[in-house]
C-alpha cells in the first residue's frame, strides 16, 4: 500500500522540516510526502528540495510558477499522486496545525470509509485553546454554515486534514473545482457526498501556527460565503 500525503506550501520554510520529521517518525513505512510549492519567496521550494535529498524516494516536490491558491495546488498534487500510483491520498496544512500523530488512527479509520476527516468538531476534537472566543465562534459558524447549506453528513466540513482512498479520489471530478481558498476543502466534501462516498471522522486538536503568517484573508472568507451557495447551484442536477 502506498500513501502519498500532499502538502501545499506558501512561505512555510520554518515549518516544513519539523512537519516532515514528525510525519516520518509515525512508523508508517508506506508513507510518502508530496510538497506542492507555489514559488514561495521565503525559499520553501529549496527547503523541500533539501528534504527530498534527505529522504530519497519518500519525499518529492512540485514547483509551481506562482501563487494560485490552495485549490490549484491540491489539484496538481492529487493528479500527480494518482499518477504515482498512490493507494491512499492525504491532505494537510504545512503549518503544524494538523497533528501528524493522528495519522495512524486516521489510516485505520480508512478501512471502514472512503474518506477520513481529521475533525475538530466531534468529541475529543478541539480548536487551539488560546484562540479568542470570537475566532472560535467564527470558525464554528463558518463550518455550520457550509455544513447546513450543503447538507454535508460530517461535523467538520472546513478542516483540511483528510485521507482519501484512491477509488474515492477517482470518483470525484476534483480537477473541475474553481474554488481557491479553503472553500475548496468544502467543495471536495460536497463532491464526495454527491458521489455517494462514505465518511469517517477522527478527533484532532487543531493548534495555531507558531511560525509564519496566516494566508487567511477577508477575500478568502467572502469567497467561501458566496461560493457555498454557488456550489449548490453548480451541482444542482446531481443533488
Ligand atoms: N501551494 C500553495 N499553498 C498554499 C496557498 N495558500 C495557502 N497555502 C498552504 O495551504 C495550507 C493552509 O493555508 P491556509 O488555508 O491559507 O491557512 P493558514 O495560512 O494556515 O491560515 P490559518 O487558518 O490562520 O492557519 C498551508 O500549508 C499554506 O502554506 C497557495 O496559494 N499555494
Ligand atoms: Mg493554518
């Protein structure tokens, strides 16, 4: 079995080495990493190349010309992972918010589901305890909003820590997505639901990034707010 964990990066040079060593210390011999960097000005691409030399055959990097958003990076990463023969395709942020230690449990859960979600919103899962109330409320609202409007059968619809069986990834038209920011994550879940795929959720503790800047912007949040309604319309015949 071949697992390929796809990790999109933009200015994550300070996080990537720690993330990669934490992932490779999970005692998962089948785990491979594919970094998708959008020509980060902080040199993340060079860090990824160095890591690929340190982990020959287990880590590789795609280098894209310019910053095109999370969605485009994942689409190219998924396509490449499928071409490389992955049996399991993973998604996660590079900023250490998604705990590598949960990966073994998520893999185990994939035996009983097509898609596994690292979930902040089921018992045992949680958000960074240092987040102010308003940030937790905003995250909870955004999640409930997307979940309700799209009728998603999962508690965490906006979290980007996921595992897909190859067959599940092949069953959805992920390359057709035009979503840019984190709403891409929501769109994938919607595609999965419409394709009749099954989900399982594993609790995670979501830690705030300590290095680097958040790429979350008002523009990305506005995109998410209207795009959720657009998705309903785009996929209307398939509901
Ligand atoms: N390749 C690529 N990666 C990106 C891009 N935008 C964000 N990322 C990466 O996607 C992951 C999630 O980033 P965001 O969803 O922007 O969230 P964030 O910056 O962690 O913001 P917080 O929610 O505050 O943690 C991180 O690993 C980013 O480096 C992009 O345009 N291209
Ligand atoms: Mg983050």
